[in-house]
């Protein structure tokens, strides 16, 4: 009884139209629809019947005789109940001898649609269906024979085609992630797999708001989608639903360059949104220019006012085309012969009715009606459709007001129809720019702060990544090897990024509770998409994040120490002997010189006391004090001191001085060579083992660094091995033979790292690299102080930019550097491909050359002295200073000698006592005439004046004046002048 009441409620009054025209045909329809979900179809059906009744010339005078309706009003009948309702209406029409010529099926999808398809296929009733889906989606019509395909026809409704614009936009904009949200006006169940099939786009298809469909549920849904790293959103549905979603997005702050919003609707109204600043791509249908007048006439004259307008026009054209096609078919086919109706009760599944040459598809294709919205294409089930167009508008909304709506293109309905874009830039600029959050740690030269970039960002009020195109180095906040690498990857993959430093400035290590810190924590908690720095690949990190292929060579741990500074001095050769020794040598020199002078002066056998005895000797040397000083000085040189004293006592003093000088010179030479050699042999540490064996130099890595983790774990492993060995050795269950095998005198497990870790803890681990370097620089020498253990790249950069530091030993515990991303992130494969491309193009080698060998911070340091090299100028340059000082003293002495000679000469002239007559002073003119006469006389005679020895002149003067000639030749010029004056006076 309950089922019967439902059927009565669903059954509507049958329409009977008995208006007949000459040549016309009587057409019977059976209409099956869903008034709850697809009421537009029923209203359009009524409008089409009204149009056919009032336009008697339609299709050669077709007459609609009767219409039987089976409409599901939302009660959701079961398949059996619906089948019973269909059979009842169908059987009644047969009893009344008014069988349906065609069944118009406007059910959308689901059990209702499949039941109708089964009913019509089994009974062989010509059917025109507007159900959703392609041929493979309609299960009851999947394997139709060639004859059934001619009269069981499905034409896709607009609602089934509109979601295809998502596929076209995704392909056009190369979108990699998308969220497709739809409301209850859209059927998407069959689109989950097929919509973006074979498209490399990570996507989510979900109903808007879930089951609750409240504002809060929509906001929560958008938050979950954002956590999935989705930035492109497609809203398919009513404009009111789109407004609710956009309002929720505005609350969640999901507008900006990194997001793209698309609204796809069948409605033609304006887009509304309570957004503060948003840009939305609105896709809505637009009737053909040639059909707009007809559509307006249908609305006013035939009450085609159902909304959406597109659906109403489609169903109107579908019903009208079906009436025209069936009328044409009835005129060409003997219907009673072609179709033998079978009641539901008489139906046998093993012997279904067969229809031959019932080609409804042909007549539908040939039917000519004026399209009310857009032309209809009949090509087969799953491919027949209305070829309507949709307009793409870029709508800008500011403060809840749509300030502009720019038309950017159009899309013609189709399964693989591309988007027709007017200006490629307009759609490209609209599409969401994928902005990845990159977490980093400043580590030279991989990531460094760019002071110019900071100032630029402050002045412009924009972040560096907001600069359009590839930002210049001065426009970025960070610079370095990794930043340039990220730019190269960005150019290949296509994305934008914003960089921030890890809050704790650490790479990422796991504590005892399994909690991460640093960059790894940012990735695990999804606050960052990419971790980029000199980050080493480690096993525990790979359990939490994904790593790309390495972008840098394997890097290990090495040692940083203070460069040994060999003290240099220009007078280093004087430091071979102590000051007291030099003073004693100097005192011995003066004492010996003085003693030799005394012995030569008082010895009766010395030269100065026996001049007559030694007058025939070739060497005649008087040892006054000056000669004694000179003799002792030159005796120490290879030149020798010259003639020795004549007296025996003086020779004994000289021999004693020679022996003293020989011993002093030999000792000095030997000590000088040893002193300069030993100063260059101070290289106490050459490897990690050398560092572990000594105790004068403290050493430690930075607290919390990878180097610290390495030593800590190595010590822990050694301790665990020891515990295992001890447990095995003390195991009472072992036999004597097994225990004997474990009884060894020497400890079988090394404790190298255990001792080193203890030494590091005693030395206290520095909190940062800056602190570690300052402790290294504070070392007294290379053999006493502090050594820093760290990543080889960090230490290599420190030695490259600091001339007082150097790297010791080979690298150990080598690991590659790679980029880290979230687990399961598609960026891993994209970055892997990009890095391999850069590797093949040798771009990574160029970056290494740029940031290492051509780094502007690189310093040119003086080459350290090596054992194979000679003595440097810094150590022996004092001898050159001695030469210059000696030459300077000689010049001063020469000047003094000249001055002394002039002074002595004047004194000698005054001591002679001769009165020099006054001679009249010559005037300048007279002096000039006298000199000129002398030159003329000299030229005329042609002979040079003969030079006369001073002794002869003095003798000549004695002859004329009787004056004794002075023995000192220094007064020669004055006496000669005096003699000339006297002679001139006598002649005068």
C-alpha cells in the first residue's frame, strides 16, 4: 500500500493532444524525469510541448498525441518501485492502444537513471536520454549492439560538460596541484577518475562544506586543502555557493599571488564576494549571438523561464528536436511493422524484442530546428552534446565590490576542447604563482646575508621574492652558492619562493625523545616546503624528510688550527747569541785592541821603536790605537788583519785574538743554521690521530653540530661494544673453551673516540662557529691552544678568508649535501630532474668556481715558509741594513774628513808667519779680462802648461826669498800665491 501511494503521488495527469494537420503524424511520448533534482528539465519539457502545439508547421506538422510521465519527486524510489511505475504506465498505454513512439529520459545519474536504461533497452523502446556520463559511465548501455545504438541515444547535458573546462584550464596553465569543489547542483561522481586522467596534476575533488555545509565547515575544508599544499581552487556550482567559499577563503587569507581562484557556473549573474582584495577567474555560459533573439522570445512567449538558462534551453531543444525526428521517422517507417510492443509481463529475457532498421539517431542528426542557445552535435552516445560557449572573465574585487571584469578568453564545450585565450599574458599573470617557503641556515659561502638586499627591501617595502622575474643579486636578502642553485632550479621547474632562517639556526637533529629541531622540524611540521643550505644527508634525517640527489661533493669533518707564526726579524741573525755574549765579544774586541796598542808602544822590539832596524822591510806598519782597532776587526773576516806586529808580545796577543775569533765565528755559524731550521720544523699536528694522542691542544666541535653528533655516537658505539664484550667475557654459561677465546690480554675494542669525546667535554664545546674561531685565534701557538673540528666546507671558507688560520689533516666521515623536502612531496622528483640537468650542463661546477675560486671575500695570503725553501728576507734582511748603514757611515766620514782637511789647512797657513802683502782686489771686469787673456794665450801657444812638483816650487821660492819650504804640502797653494805676488812686485 505504501509503494502504491508513492506511485500515485508521482503520477501526473496524462496530456492528450488531438490536433491533426494534413500530412502530420501522431507522436506519443513517455517522459521520465526527476522533479526534485532536475526540475528544469520538466519545465523545459512543458515549454517545448507548448511550442509544438502553437507552431503547427513544426517538423512537417507533427502532432503530440499523448504524454505519459513518470517523475521522481525526490522520494528516491528503489529500482524495483521505479521499474513497477514504468511498467504500469507503459502497460496502460498499450491497453489504450497509444504506445509511446519515444521515451524522453531526463534522469541524471544513479539508480534511477540505470533503471530507466534497463527498462528501455529490454523492451526495445526508442529512447533519447540526457543522462550524465560518457558511454562507459552508463552501465546498462555499455555493450549495445549496432542496431540498439541507432535508437538508444544519449546526449550529454551542459552540466556534464562544464567540469571539462577545469581540465582545459589545468593544461593551459600547467597547474601541478588543484582542489575541485562542487555543490549539489553539479553531478561529479563519474568525474573523479576521468576529469584529470593522464594529467600530471595532484588534485582533490570534494563537495563544498562536506556534510555540514556551514561557513565553519567550509573554512575548515579550505584549511585542510592548504595543508595539502594546494594553491589552485576551482569552484563549480551556483554563484551563491561560490560567494560562501570565497568569503571563507578571505577569512583564511587565501588570496594573493600564491593562490588562484576559479568560479565555474551555469548561471549568468554577477559574482559577489565579501573579499577585501581578490582576483577570480569567472567562467560562465554565453548564448550564441544568432540565438539571443530566439531565446528572449521563448522566455516571453512560451514561458521558458526556468533557471539555469543554459539547462532550460538545452532540454527545450532536446525535446523539440526529438519531436521533429520522430515525426520524420514515422513518415518513413511503417511503425506497426517495425515495432512489436511487448508488455512487461510478456517480456522474456532469453527472447528480447529485436528492432531492425529503426534509425532514430539518423533522424535526430538530420532534424532541423533553430537553436535556442547553441547548435547541437549528434555523434553517438557519450559524444553528442550542445556546442555552447563559456566566457572567461577576470574579476577584480576590492572591499566586497567588483571593480572590473576583464574578458580574457572563451571555451567551447567539448571533452578535449582547449581554452581560447585572447592574451596569453593575462591568464599567465592570473594563474597562481607557486610560492614555496624555503627554510635555511646561514653558512658561508652557501647561504649568506645580502646587506644590499636588506636595504632594498626596506626601501621598497617589498620582499625580495616579490620582484617580478629573476631578482638581481642586490635585490635578494640572501646570496651564495645555494641561492644561485635555487634560482637555476626555479628557472627550470617554475615557481617562486620566500626564504626565512630557521628559528634556532640549526640544521636539524633528533633528541632522545625523538623530537626534531632546526630545518628538519620546519619540514616535519609543514611550516616550510624546502630546506636549503649545506645540509648533509644522514640516515635519521631520511626517516623524517626526503632528500633530492646530491648537488655537492661529499664533505667530511676536518680540523681548523691557528697558523704557526714564525717570528721574523731583520736582525734575526743577532738573536742567535744572547745579549750578554755580544757584549762580552764587544768588550773583548776593545780590550784586545787596546792591549795590542800598549804592547806595541812599550815593546822595545816593536816597529815604532826600531824604525832604523826595519827600514828595509816592505811591510812597515805602526800599530797605533786606530790600527789596532782595524787589525782586530779585519782579523775576524776572510780578508784577514794584514801585517802582524813585529814584537813577540804583540804577536801572542794577535794569535790569541785569532783563536778567539775562530771559535766565535764557528759557533755563530753553526747556531745560526740550526736556529733558522728548527723554527720551521714546528708542525705538531697533521691528522686526527695526532690530535688524539697529545694533550697540550684542546679540541671540540660546535655544540649541536653534525661533527658533535659524529663523535658522540662513535664514543657511544665504542662503549656499547665494550659492554657487549664484557658481558660475553663474564658469561658463566660459556664453556671453558669459549671463555678462553675471549680471554685476551689487550683490550680488543678501540677507545679512541671515547677518549676524544671525554677530552671534548672537558674542553667545553663552543656554542657557535664564531666562538670556536675566536678560541682558535686565542691559541698561543700551533702547538698549544685550541683546535676546532667542523665541516670541511666551513673550515675551507674560514681559511680562504682568514690568513691566520689553516686546515689540518684529511677529511673523514664524508657525506653529500642535498636539498630536503617534505616526505612525499612532488618537489623531490622535480628538483631531481632539474639538478641532473644542471649537472649535465656543468652549471654546478661553474657555481663552485664562482663561490670558491672567484669569491670576492677570498684573501691572498703570504705563502707559509716550508722546509724545502730557503731563508726569507724577513729573517736575513738585517745584513743588507748593515751594508747600507756602513755606506752611510762612510759617507759621513768622508764629509768629516773633507771638513777636517780644510780646517787643518787654514791652521797650517797661519802657523807659517809670513806677511802677505796686500794685493789690490780685482774688480769683476778685471778678473774676467784676465781669465780671457789666459785662455787666448793658452790657445795661441798650443801647449799645455807644464805641471811643476810642489817641492820644486818651494825650492824656487827659497832661492828668491830665502824662506824655508814647509814640509807640509797642504800650504802649497798659499805659499805659491805669495811667491807669485812677490815676483810680480819685483818686476813691477
